[in-house]
C-alpha cells in the first residue's frame, strides 16, 4: 500500500503536508528552521528532583512513571531506574485494546528493572469506540479523527497524578519529547483557519462545531458526548490536581536529556528483551490498537501520519539518513494483512464494510 509521495528534499514530509512551505530549493520550513535543542543535562535534572523527593511521604517509591508499554515510556522507565537511580512505581492505564505482546514486554521490563507495575483497567474507550467509528465513517475526513480516541486519555491523563497522591509521592516523570511536539498537525487540522500561528482554543471549538454540523452523528450519543467534553477539559482538572497536591512533573527527554534513537533500540532489545510483533522490524509504532487504527486512518485520509513526522525529525536531528528513514517508514505503513480489520471488528464495527467505504473515498492510499 506504500506509494511514495513527493516530499521535501531533506525530510519525509509530503509536499501536501498541512501548512507546508517548500522553498525554491525544495526544502520545507521545518527543515529550514530546525535548530538542535540545547538540553540542560542530567546533572541539572538530578538537582531539580531533590526538592520534590524531600516532600515524599512514601517509604517505598521515589516517583511515579506513566507507563504505556510503548517504547517511549519504556525508555523513560529504564532511564529513571538506571541513570537516576530512583525507585519508581509504574502506572499503566489499560484501555482493553492492548496486544498480548505489549503485556509480555511490560512484564519483562518491570521484572528486569525490578519495578512494581500497577495496572488499572477502564472501559471508557471500549464503550465509545463503536459509536465514534460508526459516526466517523458517515463522513470519513481527517479533521474529525480526534473523536476516535475519546475514552483513551481519560484513563491515563489523571491516573498517574491520582496514584501519586494516593501513594504519598510528589515526583512524577512524563514521557514528552521534542518529537511529539512536531505531531501537532492532528489538532491543527480541525481548526477553521489552518495558519500555524493561530492556536487559540476558540479556533479549535469553532472547527469542531463545523465538523459536527457536517456530521451530527459525531455527537448523537449522550454518554460519548459527555466523555468528549470531559476529555476536552481534562487539562484543567489535571492542573488542579497538580496544584492542590503540590506535585512536580518532570520531562527528562524534553528539557534535559537528548533522545537518542540508537541507544533506545539497544536498550529495548538487548537489555530489556523486547519482542516485536511477527514480521515487524520497527519498534516505533505498536501498542494500543486504537492508536494503531488512528494512525492507519490518518494515513488513509491524509497520505501521512505520525511516522512521517517522527522520522523527519530524526533526519533533521542527524540521527538517521533519509534512506534509512524511508525503509522504516515503509515498514511502519505496512499495517499487516487483516490487522486493521481485526481491530475494527474488535471495536464493534464491521471491518470489511468500513474499509470498503475508505477504499472508495481514498483510492490513492488503498
Ligand atoms: Zn523538510
């Protein structure tokens, strides 16, 4: 299914990427304006965590780490244990769309690192996904894809904070990286004015309103609508939780430590015994099946997804050649025969029919 689009000469962003500006040398503005992040360094990081550590009441844990079983949070967990020498509690929000191999990798990782894993299951995503998929496919446009994951965030966004409070821990580590910052096209898409400078919440609300007018089914289920609203405001009550309980959240790979892809792969596969799904060579994207589905749908409707963005960042950062990146991209765009249909069926819709509708509307990525 991979037909390579025309891209920026330097990275893998296609020439029809949202808001892209290609100059007369064929280079996009993301490459032109790229400057390497100045990281503050691990010493500064250790210095910063001393104060919240002193406030901890817990005898057992120094910090809480949100753990998804994906490679980013696995690397984070490893970093906290091996480099910072802290004793974390790993908190996992299980949305019931987790492949078996992810559970196995998580158990292995926690055993090798000697970390306690606390799994909290919730069925918010499971309850909403059938409705949102059936609504979305009536008018399958990338702008409204945000609804597909409703119910997923509600699990992990405040779970880590709530667990920290319960355990008497004041230090939390988050997995945010500069790479994820680049994935903003997903939320920019829905805005009415697609200019990158306008990031107001109002712009987003108006854009969402337009999608609802064009496809009212998106809000026709009261339970799902409530959850949409709850997720939209999740940052507000997360912030409240942080302030009221004096929690400190630190993002090591965002401000302090350079994210090095090769080191990460080395740790995952050699130290933590990671296994990949059959036929895969790329660790970058496998995890929650609803995420995989959403990445597939972004690719089908736009012709690109997060992998294009992430790999482009690594090219600019000098970590990978364009040729290597192309191979990884191709591997990641091979979603596996029948896998998407399996996820759709599991999510409570008719996978075959769903994909047929997509194929008719988007024959070029079929
Ligand atoms: Zn570029």
